[in-house]
């Protein structure tokens, strides 16, 4: 049976048009602010992936709303409400939180489906390091000068690689000991990511940043490679990392 072709979708990578950001704080009482934010992000991520009318999304909305109301009742503080259905607003908020300043432009890419239509830019990818159980134990992929963007979803829960040259060569695949005849390839456990970004709330200087996945819980994402179509694409699957103002966590 012939394989259906993918239809590329337009993807907007947000680095501009910031939405209003209200700093939330105070004594959380029985329900912590972290619980409210985690529930909000889970809901936003589900909206982006499955839509507002999905039953799972609606359950997540109810949980977030109940936690938010309890927190506001305990603290007397009104929380800013993220509207996950407005992807541009959410992506813009993610950019501002991560970089410490509003973005200055919007870039549009043509990328394979499925993936969220609106993402916040985190930086420019430099290197990815993987660990394998077979073949060579360690592998490193160098993307310096290849203009691959590191981006995050509005739920602060998923990293995407957008645009640029993401190709992994047959030689690299053979070096890692993987079956390079496959179209969808598991490259191994992703140990570290290096990216370049300017963070106004750190020092305001464009710098290289490193993050070791799983440094808190030990659970790391796996790096996958989809070689179908005219351009190969990299994906992170699983793990327990989140995207926070201070950077990638865990």
C-alpha cells in the first residue's frame, strides 16, 4: 500500500508581538503557584496538540481552573490567564519569559505535520549529544552554522527543532551503529543540548548555553530522526524537562 504524502503546514516561530505578562507571586497556601502553572501548561499543551474540544483537554482545563480558583481564594491575588487557543500570544509569552525581553520579529517556516503552529524561539542549535546501548557509546551532532532553531511549545513542555539543515548523514548513522535503511530512526538517549541565545535577565550578552537532560530525575528524552521527505527532521521524544525562565530544567 503506498505511503501517503505529508502536507507541509505553515509554522510561525514567535520572537515578537509580546503579550502582557503579569508577574505572579505571594504565599501560595495549600495550593502552590507551581501547581497552578503546571496545570495551566498541561492544558495549553493539550489544546495545541488535540484541540479545545478533546475530552482530555477539557479535563485538564477543569483541573487548572479549580487549582487557580483555590489559589486565588487562598491568597486574594488575581492570576493572569493564558489563553492557550491564542497560539501567537502564548508563543510570545514563552519567548519573553525565556529571553527576559520582548521579541523583535516573527519568522515563518514550512515544516512537516503534525506540530504546533506557533512556537516560541529559544535559541540557535549548536550541538546535540547522544548515548547509545549499541555501536559507539557516544555520538555528537554538530549544527554550528546550520541555522537550526530551538523552539518550545506554549505549554513549556516540548522542544522542537525548526528550519535549517538538520540532515544526519549515512556515515554518522553507521558510526552510531544504527540501521540506516530505516526512515524513522532512534538515535539514542539525548544527554546534552548546546544552543546560542541572548538572555536579557542573565547578562544581555549572546552566549552559548549547555543543558544536561535528566540532571534532576535521571529521565532523558530520546533523539529521533525522520528522514522522509526532501529534508530530514530531528525530534525529541519523552523525557521530563520543562522550559522555564531560567532555562531548560531537567
